């Protein structure tokens, strides 16, 4: 369950994996089944298959999920084992305290060797029968990181696999090992230090590495292949489990050989199950795992007190059902309390962005209606999705059916791919030739900016996906449309897998006659190249011309893709712009901050750096926790914020971390009150375009320069 804690890691917090979230809950219920034997009173063989064989997928799933999330952060250099350890130890410590009464009642801490027994349990076995997971994950992640540090991935996996095989013969296959003297002696030594081999040394490392493999390449197989693989593996697992329990005496039955392929294909299927994340379900699953033994004790205690053992205990299905319901219900209550407290803590934030994903979907559908039939959206998520958060935005758009994304740099593309974004990821800009190997490694598509650059890419010697950019008049990137011979030569380079071709319109936002004429000429120049290439047999290219303004002002242009950027976020570069297509766009982003202090000024007193603002009369002012380091333009003139639905003016110079507002006419202003820099409160609103205009810039620049210390809060209305 420890992977729940990893959602706080910077590189993972924007991820959403519906399949993993749902199966966490299923796995927690399977753990309850393992400890309550739900089919025992019906059919012992069926119960054995469920609890001692199939149910054993639960804990390896938790290990794989942890490895999946840890490796992405480790690969980015952002994972801290010390921080991870601190979080796990805290959770483990709380769990130990939770079960102290039951341990004392059972007499586990008494006897001559109680001290050694306690230490052994804390560091290896767990202080209660299900708490072994915590020391196992602590040790397992330590082994995992050591192997990654000193070995190549394939070597580390081989070592982890060997450790697992050692563990298998001390677990499910112990009946065989016990018949061989030197193996029996070997395991006797091991069991002096810990009771089982299903621990952090032998059990967890291989599953952590399996999770890491999927972190590197999330989709290794199709859903159909994964389903077939899972069914075959589970069939073999059932046969293996039944044979072991029939012919030998396992010391435990957590570790099977066929469990490895079963988990591999199961995890692949879960990664292919896309949808919105469920944070509450993650927390509930963790709580169910931790508290369910208490629920077992309470149900059995109640049955004994009321003399209803035959009904509540001997009926195994009812017993399992009651324990599950009590565990889930109690976990939901704890989760509700936790969320309430968390919400109160969140209310103390300094400054943040609110990203309305419902408005993102609305904008996507509005713009999609404008596009010609057959034209697909290529979502432009460069510059951290124009300040909105590239991973979460790309993920949401992916769930809406978008399978092509555009970024400005190699690092932006890699970041998307590492976070599970599929489909075409086109790098619009230049990359240094020595980085070509990373383009290939992460299955990205590079823009060819001219013939010379094409030859450089070709010389790398490996196949690389590319789109060719044609300069039709902007005179920035792209091979000039007049250079038809050079463009043709690009198609003859054997290592370039040319999938598309595009151009960029430089005045598509303008309705001025000469600009419209220039745009039409750009389109004609592009299609001259396209038609010439078709005559040579190059006719299967993905073409794209329009960006946001290209779509809104020239919706009749029909290409394979339209590169939608600023409009997806409900904005225009200049909010006064008129467009031919009247899409009803809604802003996705709001900026909120807090009032930190309120002061009263006398007439003639000044405010801030340079003493630029002088109070003409006595006035009340407030300092807001927002400044130019957060992306608020320092040169903002006549700016306002919203406070309790009223526009109040910004006064004095904007500082790095703070700005000052006039709250003279707002009664009962208090420290901690929320102000809105961009967004809506009641009937009043301040738009990004308004702020950008007052600062003498465009919305694109304003939102893409928002500071990284502004936390992003993603909202989705039902």
C-alpha cells in the first residue's frame, strides 16, 4: 500500500491510472479474503484456489505499483529514499501502535526472549500478521535502489530473480527444499533471522523491478495479448498451487513461479485501462489493508458475546462479507475525516492555480466542432501546457481521444512519454544532434527544420520519425518552399521515417485585408509543395497548417491535424480579437492568493519600493501573497484583484513575492482572505487577456510564465 504515499512525489503527482486505482481496492479486498477464508464453509478446494493461489496477486501488485512510481522519479533524479523511508516509518509506527492492544492481549511481547522477538518482528516479520508488508517494502526498495545504482537494469533483474527463486524454495516449495539436507540447513540458518522468505530481501525486489519495466515503457503489449497472457498464466498458477498443496508441505504459499508472468500481464492490462484517477479509492484501499484485522476481531468478538458464532463466523461467506463491509465503511469514515482536515490544511495555502478540467473539455468539444471532418486535434502542450500543467492536461485530452501532442523541446516530450502519454509527440523545435538517441528511445517525432538538418539526423544511422516543416513566409524554422529540390532530397534520406509535413501561419490572427491575403498565399505556397511531392509518389503524409487562430479564422482549411494551443485553454492571444468561427471558449485557469496583513495608512504615507504610491487620504491596505516571481508582470498598470466579488485596485510596485491592494471600501477584511488575480467571483471577473493587456503583452506570454511555486489544483465539475 506504500505506493499511495508516492503520489506526493513531484514527478508523479499529475498522473492518473484508473486501472491501478480500481485494482488497489480489489487487492485490499483479496487480502481480507486471504485472512477470512470466504469459501471455506462451501468448498475447501475452491477456498484454497481463491485465498492461497489467486488471492496471492494482491501483495505483488502493491510492490509493482510502488516500483512503477518510484522508478519514474528515480530516473528523473527526484526520488529521495530518505524522504520515502520517513513516510513509511511514520505509517508503520502508527500501525504498530494500532495493534499493540491485540499483541499484548495475545501475549506476543512476553517471555524470556521478548526483546529479540520484538526486534525481529519490527525489522522483518511485522508486529502483526499483515504488517510484514512495511519492513518488506522498506528493505525491498533499499535493495532495488542498490541494484539500480551498481548494476545495469537487466543484471539487476537477474539478481532480483535469483533472490526470488531462493525465496520460493523457502516458501511454497519448502516441502521440496526440506527433503534435501544442504538446502534444509541453508533455510534453517535463514529462518533463524526471519520467519519467512516472503520479505523485503527475497520477495519484493523482483516485483519492484517488474513495475519499473512498465515505468520505462508503459505499453509493452496490446490489451488482447495481455488478456490471453493473463488467462494462461493464471491457469498455470492454479495448477502449480494445487500441485504444491497436494504433494508437498509449503512453509507459506505467497511465492509461486507462475505468479511472475501472471503479475506481468495483469499489470499491463491495468495500465491500458485509462480514465480519471480516484484518490479517495486509493486512500480507502490503504485503510482497508491496515484496519481489517481489527474488524475481524470485532466481528468475532461480537459473535462470541452474542453466542452467534454459527451465524457470523462458521458461515464463511457471511463472515467475509461483514468484515469487508465493516472495513470499507470504517475506512470511508476515516477518509472523510482525513479529507476534511486536509481541506482545512489546504485552505492555508499561499497562492495557487485552479485548473478547471471541465472547461478544458468544453473548449475541446467547441473547437472540434469547428474542425473539418477528418481533421484531428494535435494538442500543443509546450511551456507546461501554457502554464496549466502539461502532464495532467495531456492526460485529460488523451481520455477525450486526442492521440497527437506538440511540444517545443526534447525534455518536454520525454516528460510526457515517461508519464504515460501515448500517440505522436511532435517536437516543434530544434534539438542538438547528440540528443537524437533520446528521441528514438522515447519514440518521439522530430521536426526537420531544413535540408542540412535532415542530413545530420540521417547520419545518426538509425530510423527516426520526423515531420518536415516548410517555411511559407514566416522566415523562422523550415525549409523554404522555393527550395523544392532540397525538400525532395529530404525524402530520399533512408533513415528518416517521414510521417508528416507542416507550416506555420504568422498572421492568421489578423482580419486586416493584407494579412488575410498573406495567409492565403502561405497556404497556397504550402500546397504547391504538397502537390509536387504527390506527383513524385509521396502522398501519405499527415499535413497540418492551422494553429488556434488558423482554425478560428480559416476553418475551411482541411488537413489531417490542427495544432490547437492557446484556444484549448479558453484564451485568445488578445481578448479583443475577433474571429471568423465563434467558438464559445471558457477560461481553464484561475489564480488565487491570500491576504497576509492589513494596515491603515495616514494621508501622505507611501507604499513599497520607490515610494511610488502616495496616500492622498487615510486608507486601508492589504498585502497579497503574490508577486512577479509567481508570473505576475512587474509592469502591470492599473491592475486589480477580486476580493469578495469586488474589484479592488493594486497599488504601488509589484514585488517579487507580494503586491499591495486598496481595501478601504471593503469591510471586515481579514488575514487569510482569498483574492482572485485571474478568474471570476460572483458576477465580477478578471481575465488573463485583461491582465496581459494592462502589462503590454499577450495572454500566451502571461500564462506560460506563471511561476513553478504556484501549486496547481485540478477541478472537475460533475
